[in-house]
């Protein structure tokens, strides 16, 4: 039932997402969807840890309601010599 509820919230734009922004690589990542803010916040530490292991710098986090059209937004014009790996995906 919880997954069905989360899917509904996501479809109407009321699900919670962890938005992670990094400077190197210049990316915005979205992790989710989650049924509430508390659940999203509980999961954010693992995402930061994974990005740090990948070498990302200046990591910023925002837990918010949104409906992202892309889960990873990469600004390749700014980054030189940093490869984005495909290990990140929806965790819920």
C-alpha cells in the first residue's frame, strides 16, 4: 500500500525527493520518490556518501516536494575530465 501511495504522490507532484547538487561534477541528482519528508531525509546520508566516494565536491542537499523530469542533470560544458557513472537510480 505504501508503494502505491508513493506512486500516486509522485504522479501528482506531491512526493518528496532528495535533491543533491554538486560542483564537480556540475550535476543535480534527484533521489526518490518518498512518501514524506522524514523518510526522504533519512535516506540522504547514503546518497552523499556514495557521491563522496565518486569524488564529487561541494555537495548540497535539499529535501523537497517536486516532480523531476530527469533524475540526473549534468552540465558537461562546465566539467572537464570528470565522468558521471550510472550507479544512481530511484531508491524507492
